[in-house]
């Protein structure tokens, strides 16, 4: 027994995977975005730390949803060169605290899994409100884990898609992803998957376009997209990252962001603002749509863009799902 009779639960990645599923996380993030945009959440700024000698980046995010039993602080790292070493490119941990007394309740040594799921879930929330009602063709720009999680979420909110076109800067990784997806649980039965020769050809007939890369240069242009397409961009989580040509969010009929303030600093909105192509007030927060204070997509012909930079309320929402389903999992340690 610790000095003050306190204990904390330690969950490893297998435990977190057993307690956090995509459908539950989508529902939790939907409510969290709504609370955030209504002023029902505390969300401090992101702490970013670069490790240039290893091309690494670290993000520290925290948040509290008013009335939620737990708040959370997350440290997430991305070291893309780890792939060459046979190590995961993403890692991290989440510290969960009791909202009643501020005591640590759990250490989630999740290996970045919570971040992956909650990022995919945010894309699922965006597609739920912004994608066309009927989605047949999907384009994925990027070949990492987030390509998989975004498709997992899309398959829940728009389960009928029949074709996925994948493009990445490394054709071998795109081929690996395409070979894997038919056997991935939750993918629509009979869906066809192919590697596209270019980003242009990947997106030209897509109803939904997902960009999930670490790119620092624009990969997708607005004139490539068909009428009524929806774009979810999740890779621009730092000022130097960019996936969309600035003209694309500027010409969108509906531009949606997870956080108006944060996206103006690090997201695709940030690049459009820097280019003088847009006014910040054009951007609608996803939470405003979740809370039904904005109608979202109102026409099948609208071009919609959702700029997801990642906000701490997603981590809090996901952590609360884990704690709700924790049962007797994990190891109890005395403090």
C-alpha cells in the first residue's frame, strides 16, 4: 500500500485495444466535439517538440470535458525513420486522472493506439455529417496506419463503398495496404482496392477523399475533385505540414475544422489564411455541426472539406471509453 493509500491501474496496449472500439469512439468524439464548440470543455494549447536529428516529433495534448468522470494528458510521438529499424513509427501514453479529486487513475501504455483510433473516429464523425449520403468511391492519400483507421471509421458511417483507390509516395507501401485491406475486419464485402498511379488519378472520381500523410507540400488540388465530393484531411498537425492546395479549402462550399483557433495556426486553414485566400470566419467547427447549431452539408453538389488537426477532447473522449470498459484489466500499482 502506498504512503497515502493510493493505487493506479496500468493498462498496456493489448488492454487498451480490448476496451476501445471504433464505433464507441466515434460516438464519444461526436459528443466531445459538440461539448467543445458549446464551451463545455477545457482545452489548453498543444505542446510540440521536434527531435530533428531523428526526424521525430512529439505532441502533448490535454483536455477535460465538463462533467466527464476523467480528464487526460497525452504524450504522442512520431518517428518515421523507426520503420527502417523495425520499430513502430508512432508511440505514446495517456495519463488518466479522476475529475473528482485530480488523482491519477490509470496509465495507458497504449503504444499510440488511442491516438490512432481517436483520429480515425474524428474522420468518422466528419464523414457522418459531411460525406454524401451514398459513397461508392473512396480515395486514400497515404499508406500508414491512419489510412487503415480512417477507412475503419468510414466503413461504420458510410458502409456501402465499393471501390478504394490508394496513392502514396512509396508504391510498395501502397501495394502492401491494398493487399491487406480486403482481409481487414469491417471493410465492406466485395469492395475493390487498387493502387493509383498518381494522386490526381486517385481522387478524380472519389466521393470521399482522405489525406493522411506527413507531407509538407500540397498533394491534392481542388480542380481534380468531382462535384459533391468530401475531403477529410488529417495530416496537417504542425505549421510546416500541408496536404491540400490552399485554393481547395478556399473554394470549398463548406469548410469545417475541429478547432477554429488551432487550425488557423497549424492546419490547412492556416495555409489558406497565409496565402490570403480566405477569412477565418469562413471555417465552421465540426462541433457546431455535431451540436446541431450549424446544418452541415445541405446539398449533394457541395464540395466539403474537413481540416482535422487533432484536439485534446478526442483523447479525453477515448480515454473515458477505455475507463468505462476497463473491468479488471491491467495491473494495479500502489503509489
